[in-house]
C-alpha cells in the first residue's frame, strides 16, 4: 500500500543545506518515492536557497494567510523540484522579513521564525487540501508542527499521523511564552507545564523539541546507539526524562546515505571513477586532490576532515590529528564551515595562515559540496573525533569511497564503524579505527595504527578499504524501517 507523506523541515539538499539534516530529508524522501510512495517537502523560502538547484520554481499559492499574533501574515507558496523532490517553499510577506536573510539560522528571532514556518506549513496543508497519511517533521525547527496540528488543526487534519525525527538534541530552540501568543496557542500555564512544552532547565521556557516528542505519534532519532544515549545517558541534552515517559513510541533508526549522489562509480565530480574491483584508480583522485590544493606528491597517507567546525565535532582533536599526521609524515586536508562560531573560525584562520607554506597540508574554510566529493575520493583516511554524533554521515560517505574512517565511539558511529584490531566482528566486517576517550592520546592510538597499516602493510590496508566499500549504508534498510513505523502508527 502506497503512503502519502509530507515532510516538514528546515533543510532539504541541495536546495537548502547546512548539515546532515538536509541530506537526510532529501535521501529519505527519494527512497520513499522509489518504493512507490508520494512525498512532498515543505521548506521556508530562504533568500539563500540554492536557486540553481531548483527546477521550475514558480508560485503555486498566492494568498495563504497565516494567523499570527492578533492578525495574519500573507504568504506566497512556491513550488519547484530539488533533485527530483517535490518541494513547497513558504515565503511570508511581513516586516520581520523572516527568511529573507543571508543564513538559514543564527538569528535572535530563530524561535519565532520557525514557529511561524511550522504554523504556515499546517495552514498550507489545510487550505491546499493536502491530506497526507503521514506528516514527518524534523528537528527543533518543526517541533511545533505536532503541537499545532493536534491543538489547532485537529478538525481539518484529523486523520493525519505524525512522525518526528530528532537529528540533534543539542539544538532545541528553547525560547519563551511569546511563541504561544504568536502562534495563538495562548494559555501559558497549560502549555508550559513540564509534561508539555515547559523546558526542564529554564524558568517559563518553551521547548519546541519537547513539544514534538510529547505530541507526535512516533519519535525517532538517527541511530540506535544515540537513542540509548538519549534515554540513559546525557545524549538527550536534558530531554531524557520526557523521552523515558514516551519510550514506547521512541526508537533509533540509522540514517542512510544517498548512493545516487555519493557513488565513486558514477560521480561526475571526481576525475577518476572506481568501484571495489578497480580501487587502484582511487590513486588518480588522490593526485588530483593534491594538484587542487598544491600538496606535494610523495608516498604518504592522506588524512581528511570534512564537516562543520563546531564544538560537537571535537575541534581540539581535529587540531591534534592534523599535527600528529604531519609528524608521522602524512598529509592532511581539512574542509569545513565555522560560520556561527567566531572563536573557532578565528582559530582555524590563524592555523591556515600558520600552515600556509606547508606542502603537506591544506585548510579549506567554508563548505563546498563539489570539493567534498574530491576529498572523499582522494583521501586514504577520514578522521571524525566528535564529542557526540547522533548518526554521523561523513564516515558512511567515506566508506563508500573506500576511505577508511577513524572515529570516536559515540552515537551512530558505534553502530557503523568497527575497529580493525579490536572489534568482535568477523574480520571482513571490520571497516575502520575506533577510539573512546576525548584526549590527544586517544586520537593517536587509533590514527597511529591506521597510518602505520597504510605505510607498513599496503595490501592489508587495501583490504580494509575494500571492506568499507562492501558495506551497505544506503537508504534501502532505513527506508523500509520508516515505512514500517508509518504503517504501525496508521493502524494503531
Ligand atoms: C545532525 C547530527 C548528525 C547526523 C545528521 C543527520 O547533523 O549532528 O550526527 O548525521 O544530523 O541526521
């Protein structure tokens, strides 16, 4: 039986993306469509959308009036295809200029911006006659969707079931009761109760992520291990208690990777294409990467870091991994964006300046998707020393390109990367190097073993890389799991 799903999210790659959220919304939607389901995605119409990636963009609803504070805001809803996905973009016409800004997030009124977006998405579904089987919303930005749907749109959207996926517990969007007045929910004493939207750690704080957990029919996070960390450790960033209350409807579902986008056999963004059987061609991509960044060509292993430059990602350990690699005669390439963090941004600009003339290292500050492809293909190892990592897509992409991940055992990386020397798995399933602690010596223990294997035992390193390429982290399995969840809540 085919299912009709409307996704509500702040990102969908390639139209709008700041991190893994955008990839996951796009990849899951595509997989669900391949399996014969109908998917539509509702997004804000940021002025920073990647317009060149959106096909046939045109207004589809001119006069959507969304109730807001004591009045209403007029919106235009646009429609277009982003990488084949059907996307609706909500553009409010108000003096607050909610989405006509340079960045997606990082503004003082973020809570209000996305409360508006959540309400507008429901108003749009109501007025446009959209009656999906499932409303699937993502992260704190859409946390109010389940709340508003049940509290205000219950009569119009009575049959709709709601799945809520949390990609990052660290960002909960907590603000205060003005959001209740803005959305016309009102009744602060009722809604700010600790078992509804009331934040456990901020007096009179309103926590939209908590609201999503309480009101959704099913809640997921992006790996089984992270679900455990959220329930039993501090992975829930304070939401552990409420998750335990709602444990019966909570589960970890491992993300997939869109193997259409990330495929070394057909990737138009890498000069030499290869598969597990022709992995020796990867060497040509390594040379191309060195050419691109003016790295010298010697026989040495190349270690990469790709990702947001953010406390979550273990910046002090990335820093150490860079110098440790250089010390052991390797090369290091880093690419990432530190947009929101002046201190981290400053640190890496300083470092880039300091290492400017080093022929074994390159820092690319700012994220560029097409360069990411070349780096995944050209590197031998990928370091991911995160403090916490709900899923971690970078190691999964790396493996697809035969690039061996060196990761900290946290969240989704516990479920996906198995240490070559110490894992209890059969040798053919071992696919990387794992460390546990958050200090320099921990990084060295894993990265050192990886670099030594590369230098001293090339055939064994190649075998490890082949194990990586054989692993299946496509959307096939998680796609089926989400359909199972949808089926379950529809027939509950
Ligand atoms: C967030 C998490 C990351 C996860 C991604 C997609 O960015 O930090 O671990 O892979 O969402 O779910």
